């Protein structure tokens, strides 16, 4: 099971759209993933240590070094397949690199 952390400013809308899109696409690609959606302000270094991939809506300074792959998932929100495809491909490549 690959654990992905999606994050946005409020942790309510955008991060949940990213969560749903990543779970659907990665399952369609044959990967078992769990995506959690949170507010950026709630992320701690301890929390981040429980995940394999970080998928924020935008580049964010968390105040600590992120030691897992960070993939900007913002383009998923445009709902334009051509823009979302590179995000999905990057997540798939990060998963493959773990194995």
C-alpha cells in the first residue's frame, strides 16, 4: 500500500479533489494507494514520515526538509486531462522508484 499525502490551504476542497483523482487514476494503473487530505498548516515532520509521496496543491515551505517525493498536484484541479497526465505519470514513476 502506497500512502500519499495531499494538502491544500483549507484541507477541504482542493486536497479532496486531488485525493479522489489520484486514488482513481492509480487504481486504474494497477497500484494500491491510500491518499489522505489535510490542511498544509497541520503538516508536521512526524506526520510526513508516515507517507511515501507528498502531493500538495502548490509548492509550500513547511519549515522542514521533506524526505519523500514531492509532486505538485495542482494541475489536476484544472480538470484538463492533458495537464493532469504529467502529474499522474510523476506519481506512477515515484511509486515504481520505491520498488
